[in-house]
C-alpha cells in the first residue's frame, strides 16, 4: 500500500483540530475527513468517524495494524507541516 496523494485543508479557527486531510491510496482509493488534532503530547490523526445511536463515535475507516497507522500518521503530519509553510491565499 502506498499513499499517492495527500490534500490538507488547514483549519483557521482556534481549537484542537488543526486540519482536515484526504489521502489517496495506490491512485485508486480515497479516504476523506482524517483530522489532524493537537493533543497533550503533540499532533496526531483521528480517522473519519460517525456518531452511533449509543452516542459513541465509531471509525468509518481505519488501519488494521499499528505499523500502518504510524506510517499514515507520519505521511499526513509531514504534509501538514509543509502546508503550514505555504502562504495564505
């Protein structure tokens, strides 16, 4: 699996959510609405989720193993850092 495109939409307002990201995998599959969040220990990603009838949030799509999650997070956070360096339009 290779992430072939990352699109970052920075969030301008104050708060913990810093960006919304879409990734393309192998030029064939897209995952939208991955969030970049500022936590107590730094930035991390939250996979797309929806609120269930019991009030809990459940991931819609997510990596099966920790290594894949870490790889996706690394690539997204690197793209987010590059997006921070771009001038605002």
